[in-house]
C-alpha cells in the first residue's frame, strides 16, 4: 500500500470536502467534538494515570470521528454511536498506537533534557508552574532543546496523522501504519503545505469573532483529515464482474477459431 503523490492544489480540495462533510450535520458535529473535549478533560484530571490514559485512548477517539466522516461520505447519517467505533474493531491496535506515541513523547522530552531543556520540559509536563517570565527564560536558555523537540515532535505528528485510519480502515499493523503515514507527508509536501497554509488563515479568521469560528473549524480538523486520507490512500477497486465476464467471453470466442 503506497501513498499516492498528489498535486499541491489538492490541499484546497481537502478543505472544501471537509467543509461539505461538516455542513451535512453541523450541529451534531459540534456536539460530538464537545463530548470528546469534555471526556478528554475528565480523563486527564484523574490523578497519576489521567494524562497517559488520555494519550492511549486518543487514536480510539479519533477513529470514532473518522467513522462519522465515512458514514456521511457513503450517504448515511452521522450518529453519536460513531464515537464508539474504535472500541468495536482493532481496539488493541489503536491503543498500541497510543502507547507508541506516549513512549515517543517521553523519549523526545528526555532528548530535550539532555541538551539543556530540563526547565522547559518540566513546564511542558506540568511539573513546574508555567509563569510567563519563567517560560520565556526557559525557551531562551534552551534553544537547542526547542529545535530538537520541534523537529522530533513534527516527525511524530506526521507518523501519527493517518496511522489510526490505516489501522481501522485498511487493516494495517500499527508500526507499518506509522511508516506509511510518514511517507504520505514526504510524498505530498506541496499539498500539505497548501492545506496547512490555508488552514492557518482560516484559524486566524475563526479567532476574530470571539472564537466562534472554531465551532466550525474544530470539526473541520477531522473532516479535512478524513478527506486527505481518502485521496492519499484510496481504496483498491476490485475488478467488476462485467470485465471478468468479458475476458471469459473473449476466450470462448477465440476457442471457436
């Protein structure tokens, strides 16, 4: 399964398709996103295990939203039940993805601490108060750590972007899914750049009217992600019965000669 190489302009088409999916059930999309945020906040507030547990379950939650996108894309309706799709199929693989991401985050933080970013990492992990002056000083004093952290977290994000969907929709193993997701980015740098730039502009516009635009843009984070996945990893089409019958007929005709 090799990711397709697409033209840069396709990045805009992902936003158009994502908006179309959102407009098919706008109120329900807002409700689904709100439920996800409330659930994530509640789990994260559990002492000791809260944040790691939220990271483990993140791919499962994402798949629930992607299942909703698939339903709308195939002409069906969006339902609250779609949020539980990740608990019904490939759950162990999805949690494995969350575990890999969690361990990778700790390893990245460890690398940042080794190059002088201990204070910054403590603030990011919530073990130290994030006062503005202290945070600014930590960033200034850990230039190398910031650069290394940014590069490694970018690679991790690219590896995880399409991995849950590859596991759930294409039956790919977690590690292979992460490799394919990373390859999807390297094969489509232009389309990703156009998509990212356009989305940042939309984010600025969404912030202006008292953040109300994010009621639309936040669901579109997921609907556009689904749109890009479908274009980069299209489903393989099986030969139609007509083609097969045609081949059989042609062979029968040849036998008469």
